[in-house]
C-alpha cells in the first residue's frame, strides 16, 4: 500500500489473541493416518479434486459449528470447539480421534472468514480469508488499495455482534491505528472507505475548466466586436 503516514523508523508491537471459534463458523478438518481406508472415511469430500471455490462447496464439505458449540465428526461424534482458538480446537479433535486411532495427524482450519470491502477501493467485493488473523491493511491491500479519491482518515469498519452492529471509525494515518480494536478484522466485517470531501469537484474539474475557458473566449470575442 502507499504511505499511510506512520513513521517507518518506529517499531510498534500489536498484541491480539487468536480468533475464538463461534457458532455458525465452518471448519476444515482433515485426519491423516497410515491407513488409507481410515483416511477415506474421515475425509470424504476433502480430497485434492475438491475445489472449495464457492460458498456452496465450503458449506457442503466443511464442518459447521452447531449452536451448542460442537462439530460432528464421523465415527468420533461430537467435539466441542466453541470459544476455542483454531489451535486448541485441533487439540480437542486430536484427543477424541486418539481414543479410536493411533498415529494420526489432524489439520483444522477456519474456512468461513468472509469480509467485505466497499467504497473508494480499486476492487470492491467480498473476500475469503484462509487465516484466522487478518489486519485492515491486508484487507485493503487485497482490495487493490484505496483509490486517489479515498479518505484515509475516514474508514469505517462495521462489525456484526450478538447485540447489533458495532461501528469503528479508523484513521489510517494515525500511529495508534495498531492499538484499535478494529485493526484485526473478524469474520463478516465490512470495511467502507469514505470519499474525500471534494471528490465531485475533482471529478468535474476538467468540465469546469472547459466552461471557464469557453466563457473567457466569449468575453474576449465580445470585447473585440464592441471595439
């Protein structure tokens, strides 16, 4: 991204706990063992030929966290993951798997981390993040950066919560940005980059210049005819 005004000679430490799994999240869970038959039972629909390129494929092939906080894994049954980090959820799944199988490797990833970027960016739209940590700067970079008409000092992050929408106003030029609660995004966050105040004037300035030039020419012509 272009310079946002933070002193590059200063080191900032930003702490943020890993994302905690919520009801409705969709997880990718894969169990690897030395027995291919076991692998086929646990990992149906997660083979290399599966594309995961659409919301539908993610929904069908992923493990959805129930309202009570569980995912249901074949043979193993219910495993509680709500409120856990991805790493701790992986340990929970491994613990349950090891009751039935030995020498297995478990992979758990969050695959329902969707966010939306709107306003004065080069590529508006919804994006999927395949990591449980994403900063607002990375999200804006994925959206092609802020346009020349975007106001870096007036960026909104709209976050759905169980109590309603929570809105953060972000100034990307402020070094305290890294301490903002909205610096790290959460699933379903919406980023809106406001336009600069004089965008319409800047967009119409060529037309205004043309009109002024025409008026000036007309005045000169009238003065010439009146002589």
